C-alpha cells in the first residue's frame, strides 16, 4: 500500500472511531492515538524518507491537510458531547421550584412600642434625649429629692457598682440631666431607655424599659399633663380609652399621681363574656375596670432647686414602663417572653 493510501486509511479509521466514541473522554483518547506525537499520523510522517524526493512535498501537504481535517472533526465531536451534558443539566433545572427566600429579621416588640411612644410624643414637640445607664447617686436619687438613707430609696432595689456609680433604677435622672443641660425653661423632653433593679420573678426583670417625659415652662398644670397622657394612650390603645388620676407619692413630684387607664380588655366594665352565655371577671384588670399604667406629677420645687431652676418654674413629669404597655397592647401575659429571644415569639411582631 502506498503511503498516500495509508494516510487515507488512517483518516478513515479515526473518522469511524470518532463516530463510534461514546464520550468526550473516549474522543480525547483517540486524539492521542491518531494525532499525538507518537500517534499514527506521526508514524506515517516519519516514513517520509521512503518516498522518492519529488513525491515528498505533495505527501507532506496531503498529510497536513488530513491532520487539519481530523483536528476539526475532533473539536466538533467534543463540542457535541459538551452540548449534550449542558442540555442534560438544563433539563434537570426546574424553573418552577420556589427559590430560597432570605430570612428577614424583625424589630423586637419592645422596640416597636418604644418607637411608637416616641413618635407620638415627638409629634407633640417633645425631643428625645439619651443618657448613661451607669448613673451617679446625685442624678438618680439626690437631685430627685431622695435624701441619703431616706426610706423612699427602698422602693427602688438598686444595683450598685464598685466605683460609687449605680445602675439607674429609673429614667427620671434624665430629667435632671436635661434641666442641667438646658439651664432654663422651656424644657420638653422624653427619655426612653433601659433601667435596672435587683428584682426577678414572673412580673419583674432586672432590666426593663421606661420612657420618661418632662415639660417645664410657664403656667404648666395638671390639666396639661392629663391632656398629653390622654392623647398618648388613645393613640396607643384606641379612642375609647379614659384616664383616672389617683393621688400617690414620688419624692420628685408634688402632687404626685398614679395614672390608671380604662381596661383595654373589658373596656372598663370589669367583666367579659365567659363563652357560655354568662359573664366572668376580667382577669387583666381583676374586675376593677382599671389598669395602673404610669406614675406622674408636678415637678417638685426641690428638684428645680437641685438643678438651679427658679422656684417659680412649673412643670410636669411622667414615667412609664414599656414592657407593661407592650404586654397590654399585644396581649402578652408573661414578661419573660421579651427576654428569652425565642424567634417563634419575636417573629410575630412585624410592623
Ligand atoms: N421614676 C418612677 C419609677 O420608676 C416613675 C415616675 C413617677 C416618673 C412619677 C416620673 C414621675 O417622672 O413624675 O417608679
């Protein structure tokens, strides 16, 4: 057989083998066997000296043409295998499958209530102020008219720190800070934040939240206090809410009041339908129709004196527990739920 005929046979052989190849790997191995440095085509080329000198250029040209043709064929085959694989994985792709949704966080219910309280009061013109949780005795007690060793301090089980500071037991020290900073009336501030007491049971947590309010100006009276609180609680709980002021005592207000609001569960009636056609005592207000909601009063002249304000100033202050408001607003009966960070609970409060 002439070399040219062998060249054609080799070409036919590879073409047939490529057609039969079942995979890209098989096709790749044929590349080595036929077109590699020790492949069949190279073997034929090495026999070039067997040919008469004048036939060699024609053979070389033919061999190169065959090599190019086979290379192209091989690439085509490989491309076809790749397309098959791609198609197969595409057919496994189901565009109707639901995607993986990113999990979204939500605000803590206490944050939601706190922000709502601040929004309502900011709209009335109260400015939000912030201050330290580790307080001095002066701001937390002394300037608020709790003298040293006075039994009024017993009402606030205090966590003392080593360096003479204490964890603030209420947000009321922010009244002192705001007045010292402003130096003179008018002052209209609210101070939301964490407070701390040595207390722990089903209804007390050693850390809880309060919002303090303070308005100092000329001619401020209890009626202004009542107007602001009525607006706040109606915005929070609905337009039917009514308030009741009961005389009380706080060292830093005179007179002092405890503010009750009509029960949001039984709407002030003290009883609810028992589901069997009768009535039962409302468990939330224990049948009284009223809920104790916050402490307030007219700023005591002793507090004005402590911050260098004129004794002729008038002002009201109030302080409320955010947890209590959130529990009533959302119908939560266990305070500890706020602090356990159970996502099943937290995830239910989406604005
Ligand atoms: N600081 C008081 C407490 O934690 C609450 C309070 C009562 C705040 C009367 C006030 C107020 O501003 O006027 O028990």
